[in-house]
């Protein structure tokens, strides 16, 4: 996880950005990240109360996923 974070921060400063702006299903991104952190939440006996919805944003999917992952990671800490 930390290696991924460092690589993303390094990519922020590079002159060649690979941003691809498109409509993103935010629900899909959140669910994917919840699955990624599910074992951590389970280990800490933290229950997730997530209600699916139809939310679309115009952004880069990798960066939105990174931000959602950081929010969940920080919540676990």
C-alpha cells in the first residue's frame, strides 16, 4: 500500500501526466476499495454501513480510487 502511495505521489510531480477524464461510476470505485480493505475492517471489528447509489463523477478513475483508498486507510488508522 505504501509503495503504491509513493508511486502515485511521484507521478503527480511528473510532466507527463496520464490523466484520463471520463465518467466514473463512484459506487463501483467505493465497492472495489471496500473489498480491498475488508480484511482490515474485519480484523478491527469495524462494521461498514454502505448504501449503494447511482453516482457518476467526471475524473480520472485511478486518482479517484486512490483518494477513496486513502480515506478508508485513514479511517482504519
